[in-house]
C-alpha cells in the first residue's frame, strides 16, 4: 500500500516537474524570438518655445544596438521618414561586429542626417579613436562634447552630444561623475552655439542633448537641455508590469529597480526620453523586454 502511494506521488511530481520544464522552455523560446523582433514606440514630446518650423520634427532614436544585427531596423527607421536619426551610444560592442555596425550606420545615413554619441561599450576595445575616425566616411556626425545648430526655414535649435564618461574605462562611480561633469563643461553655453545666430534674451534656442547614461539625468543640469535622449539601462533588462527590474553593471554598483528605466521623464526644466535599446550583450538576457526603436515627434507647447 505504502509503496503504491509512494509511486503514485512520485509519478505526479514527475509530471509536474516536466510540465514546469516544458513551460519554462516554451517561455524562453518565445522570449528569444521576441528579442529579435523590434517594437516601435511612438511618442510626442512637447517643448516650450519650439520654433514653428520644427513643429512636427521627426527623430528616430537608436540606442544600445551592441553590434547586433536586426534585419528590419533600417526598414522600420525608413517607415517613419525621419528628419534626424539620433544614436545614443553602445551601437558598437568593442570592435566585435564593427564592420557590420558601420554598414548599418551607412544605410541609416542614406535616410536622414545621423548624429552619434558614445556609450561605454564603444571604449571597451581600446581602439575607439580608430573606429571614430571612420564615422565621417559613412555619413555620421560624431558629437563628442560638441553642439551643432539645426536650421529649418530660417529657424534653429541646438543639438548637442557628450562622450560617455568611461573614456578610459574607469569603473568607479566617483571618477565617472567627475568625467561626466567635465564633459558637460566643454559644451558651449545655451544660445552660443553659433555666434552669427545670437540667442533671444527672453527665449534661448531649444536644446536637445544626446547623452548615453540615463542614470545621470539629475546631474545633467549644467547642459540646460530642454530634451535629453538616453539609453544604457536596457529598460531594466527584465521587465514586469511595465517596470524594469535590474540594470546593467553600473561601474562599482549593480542597480535594481532603476529609477529611469524607460520612457519619458521630467526633472527641473528638462525632459528625458530613455530608450530600452535594441541589443542584448548582457550575461543576463532580456526578459519580457523587446528591442525598442523610438519614433519621436516634437510639438510646440
């Protein structure tokens, strides 16, 4: 009797374990497929004092590609008919797949002007300057602690970009913060990007800043940006109930429930949109977190 009950219980547990294993495998397979399928996020961002000529201006934000190859990236970018493509870091992954990444950038540059800032992964190879020297030849403008003036119908806005503070690959939060502030200090004052276009005393030009690290949003005040486009945190890597659970290694810290994981935020006079990114080179794979391509439309408040 006892042996029969024991055998019955063991059979039930074996069935339960098999069902759980099969369920987990199915979920992982579905998740792996979803991780190769781009999700397009459309967002309208209102900006005070946006020039009338830029009302409806279209930006595609591409972030954290990490050298991956997503076949429909260029096609989905083209479908939005962007006025500008903003690459907010970690498109490369060291030097792995660098030629493939260059080809993607070249294809994107055929669609619209492409502006690029670095993330931490650009530097891991130690050969970033060699790779950066090639960007102009594929039609990409590298905003390394610089600004440029975008002009349309006689009206202008400022587009700025800063290098990732891990230029020398120092995994120390204190040193990273010092370097981040030093990079911000290299930017011209708002309204002084072009001496031939003096800023209005009442309303300086709208400024958009490309900055890889969303976690440094609250330290970005000196840039006086109206809108910051960022990435780096991969949407929290795992997402549950539309909230990120865990952030990538962040220097000397490992961040759970990152404050700025994905979407639109406001702090002080600035707004920031954080892309969940497109690639997946983490030891912990993305879970319930599809690659994101961001379609942004600027509107006047």
